[in-house]
């Protein structure tokens, strides 16, 4: 019998756990000795679910859909799809069956629910569709004069293209300068802490992809056709239906971790990798530190890393063979954007449901999953209504509204360093000014979560990332995967795909890692089909 190949996986988020499961499932543990090192005590990374006083908080909001069939099948195999109404069909008319004959979600926690996406923009005390759509409601909210200005501005952008040397020009070319100034400029600066003119257009090419006014029109026209398009045929930002774990995204990753352990993987929590040791041009071992400061070395044949590249290079520098100084300079200069989520449990919301989409609760609430606060007069960037992601996230879904306010900031800045009470009071004041709630008397409870390194940013030394990738790929047995592992603003499915590609390379002996790094950069991800 051939000797087992040992694999160390750094990180227990979507990428790390996907890699672990791909290695041990279907008897894979007979060929691979897999160890997962997770720095915290939770699984899922930014895709985890926070549990607080009987309510659950989704960190960032995660829609489960992908144009990659491998990922859709992967999710479906992990959590069965819903086959019965998820709560009360009379109240949740839009939360209908995904596939007949599946498990009843009232009888099992391990199900995926189907969700209808509703997200809107809050601007100037008015709601607009997100992404911006050319509907009568949009035109009415903007008014005739503003609509005409935006229309002529867009026409100008069609015939006068700007060089896409930055994110500002990228947006203007697709929406016109007026819509850019209304809905993109202030929000982008709020999100990244930089003006769009200082950010690489690569961010727009990756996140916005084919979305434009023409894309919006194309999507609107397709809805008039009798044949319904699949998610594969719809621009990512325009997809209207998605799957969602009954108890939040962390439920899926907690399940995957349990499956990995049952199939032979060794999962170690409180294991922060602090040193990466190399020998003869390969990674020889990693050293992790537990919560008590004890250090342990683990040797392996292969290493898969989803830890932030900045931290990975720091760990290399901690060894007796540090990285070249120019590589360290690039890595330490890679920027991130951190954020804080403030959860507020409210008796009710002041804003009312003016759509034709049914909602649950008493009184009824707005149907939005997300509300994007594009208005620069508020620090909050986005508001989640957890009731609408899954009624099972809310302890008393009939009589309370559980919402999350997302604030983008820098770790260690004034907002980050607020006390829990200060953050709660700040959030309540903003919601009151926005007329979302009447005031503090509407708030029953609150919880604050800090999320470091949530968003890899595309400025500063990002322009030299290719040099760093070449250096890291020089270690033949090191694979960088996931959002932070590649310093790329990937969605969850993309992070999983990088892990699947890395495992395939290990299994097949493929030495080129181009396939691992090309996920979410290939032409098929950019074009509307």
C-alpha cells in the first residue's frame, strides 16, 4: 500500500474546509492524512453565523448560488434542498418549494431554503432598486429633471469612453457620470475609505463584471419572454433567487467540519500559524500557536493556505529563511477593509412594505434582504433584515425584527474602538435619522461584531500582486486559496472553486497553479451569456 500523503490546510473557512472535504470524502482519508488549522474556535470565516440570545446573525449576508455546477452540487450534497414551505405559506408566499419531495424544514435543521432576492438602495429618503433598474418607480423617485440629466449623461458615456485606469472611469463608462455620482462615488468611498479614482479598475472588473445600463435593459427585457432564464444566464448582480441554509451560512460550514472529522480529518482550533519553515525550495513545516501561547510544529508533504497573504509572508519571515525584502514589502503593503456589524432587535420598523411582495411578522416589514445606504449623509453602508434571509434566524419572528447595520472601517480606528454601548447608540441614532425606526424605544436588544480583514482591497501594493504570486508559486507544495489566501475579493463559490482546483492539482500531480489563480478571472465570469 502506498504511503499516505500528508496535507496541512491553514484556515477553517469556505476554502479550507472545501479542500479538506475534497481530500477525505469517498475514502480519501486512506490516501491523505489531512490536518486543518483554524485560528479561532469558529468555522466558516466571514461566512460564519453568530448566535446571540436565541437570534442568529449572518456576517455580511451570503447568497448561495453559483454559475459553477460543481459548487451547486457540492452545496446540494451537504444540505438537502427544501421540499416544504419554510415557515407559514400564507405569510411567506415567496418562500416556496425548491424541489418537491425534499425534507420538511420543520422536522430537520439540515436544509437549504430557496429565497427570492430583494435588495434596494436608500438614497435621499427614497428607495431605488438594487442594482439600479429602469422601472416606473425608479423614474418617479428620481423625478423628470434628474432622469433627463442622468439619461443624457449616460448617452455621453456611450460615445465618449474614458480610459479605464481607475474604478471611477470604469463606473462612468457603464452608467454615465450622473448615476455614478449618485449611486457609486460616495458608497465606494464609504466602503473602501478611498475615492474611486484611487482604486484599480480591476475591482470593478471582478465584482461588477458585465453589469451596466445595457445589462439592466437586457435583463428587464428577458423577463418579458415566456422562457425563464437560469441563474447561469443572468449577470451575477441581477440574480433574483438563491439558496440559503435554514440556520444561516455557518450551519453549512459547521456541517462540513463535522463531516471532515467523521471521515478522518484532524481539525485543530485555536491554532494560529505563526511560522512557515522551508527547505530546498519547498515548505517543510508550519508552527502554530494556541490560545495559551504554546507552539507546535507540523510537517507535511503539501500545504494549502487560506490565511491572509500578509500574515503568510509574516510567518515565512519568522523562520530562519525569511522572504526577500521586496516580497515582504509588497505583502505588508496589501490593504484590507474591516467592518463592524451592529445587530439591533427591534419591536417594529417605521418604514412600511409598499411592494407587492408578502412578508411575515406583525406589523409587516419591508421585504428586503439588504438595504444599501448610498446616501453619503450616513456612515452605515448596508442594512440586513435577517427575518427575510431565513425566519429561523429570529427567535420571535412574528413580533420582532432582527436587523444588522454594516459599517466599513479600519481596524483600530475610532469607530472600531467604540464600546458596545457606543456602537449601539450610534446605530440607533442613524436609523432614527433615516426614519427606519422611531427611536431607542423601538430597540429591545443589541449585539456588535468586529470583522477584521473582511475585504481585500485593490490599491497600494496590489499593483505588484503578480510578483508576489510568482514568489509564492515557487514553493511547489504551497497552494494559496480563498478570498484572503489570494487577496482577491472572491465570492464564497469562487473561494471554494480555488480549493477544488488546488486539491485536483495535488491528486493529479499538476505543477502549474494557473488554474488555481484563474478562478473568477476567466472570460466566462465577465461576459453576460
